[in-house]
C-alpha cells in the first residue's frame, strides 16, 4: 500500500528519529539523514549513487527523499521516495518518539502535465 506519514506535531527531534532508524535498519543499508532543505525531511543515499563526474547540478538525484509538506512527508518533484520497507521503519521511528501523534495516510499518485513530475498527495 502506498502511503505517506503525517506527524501531528510542529516540532521534530531529528536526532532521536534518525538514531532509532539507523539502529534498527540492516547493517548493509545506508543511513537515514536529515535533509538539508528549508522544508526539512529525511534522505537516504541510494545504493548505487551516480559517480561525481555524472552529477550535473543536482546532488538530489543520488538520494531517496521525503520532505515535509503540511505535516506530511512527501516525495518531492521527480526525486525518488522511500520504498515500503524504509517507509515502515521511518514510521516506527517517528512513532517511538511521538506515540499517538503519527498516522499512515493513504495517497494517490499522478503525473503533473506541466512539470512531468510525480505528485503524491494524501487522500
């Protein structure tokens, strides 16, 4: 099931969430990180990132990302989101820090006719 995570809090302790996630993932999986963007969110380096010489202007292509939008963690533009296993562990991580304040929200996906980017919106 495709879903997004909604957090019913205006504050997030990134360090605590990231610590829980990284302690509970498989050792061969890449670490969860705080995304360095104004809207905030999380990112994971892809397993096979593009070599430096192939990076044009966008380091975002080498990461799976979820960014905050209206209290929901959403896929941004054309960048890769988390797979279901990663999303489930992130949900558990948030729920361990913020019990009863985290929700799984079903989403619909569509393609923007203007930008050709994938839009993932809570139902």
